[in-house]
C-alpha cells in the first residue's frame, strides 16, 4: 500500500533522514519507534508532502502509495485524492470551534453525504466522550479528549490510511490504553495505520510490525513481537 524507498530528507543543509526504506501493507498497523530527534515526525511530514516552509525537503528517494509516487502530489491532494490523513503531534485542533465543527471541517472536500453521516457515528462510537462534548468549544476539552478529536478529525476526511504522530503524548495511562484500543478497533474495521510513538512498549503491543529509527536511519525492523524480544531494542527503548 505504501512503499518508502531510499528516502533522504533535509532541513536546509542538515540531513534528517539518511535514505530510509520501509513498507506498510493494507490493513496493517505499522509503528516507527525511536528517541526524540530520530526522524519519526520528519518521516510522516515527508509522506504527507508538507514541505518548506512547513517541513522537510526531500533530497532523493521515492514515496509510492497505491502504485503512485507522491513526490509531485500537493498536500491537499494527499487528503482529497489519495485519501491519506495525518493526526499531527500537538493535535492542532481549532480551539475556538466546537467538537462538532472541528469534525465538520474535515469533510469539506467530500461529496459522499451518506458515508459522512456513517463516519460521524463511527467517530462517536470509538470515542463516546466526544458525544458528550460535541457542542463544547474544543479548547475546553482535556488533553485526552483533544487527542480523541484529532484522531476523529482524521477519520472524517474519508481516508483509509491514517498517520498518527505521538497519539499517547501527555495522556494518563488509562486514557492512553483507551486510545490504543480505539485505534485497534479502527484497524479491525479495515483502516491502515502508520503510527509513530515514543512509548515503544505500548506501540509494539498494538502494532503488527515495527521499524526502529535512530538518528535518521532504520536500525532494526520486523514483527512487533520480535522487536519486543530483541535484546538491543529492549535495552534501548523498553527499559531493559
């Protein structure tokens, strides 16, 4: 479904990704794990085609999605034509709008009215707290509820491939597990997920496969359970 090949990315003269390659198959949850500064967010921004001044510049390599290179696809078409969505780090919701209005904004380019109604219900089924808060301004939500809204907004674009940047950041343990259970349910419904997560243990518990990024290079990859049992991965990212 997604194939990243020899991707080299720079910020100005600084090389952030040193020719990484990985794949995501349809119906999978794939996670990229690594320390801060490893290149995880840069990878997602590159796939979403958020280039200068917002983000990184691709120097070489290719990103192919459903058989089509994304290198010349503008960012808005990544969502509207390629049906890929990004739930970014920091959520970036519109705090002065209600939950319902944030979700509605994500449907601006869609014409499939009946499916939009179905997707609203799917978001509310996944995140029941949003039902209770749907008329509230989103700035009044807790951090966990804002994260639910960010994921729900990505779902409302009508995408069948969602990228998530640190969905557990700032969440209490119970809310963190609720979030990952919701993502697992979404995956069981056919959604493909590419997840970057600093909490490597929980990411590998929920993912099918994983890649380990270290200072812009992939240093390990494989089945999620295999990575959890890899002595070097355990020592570096799983606390022993």
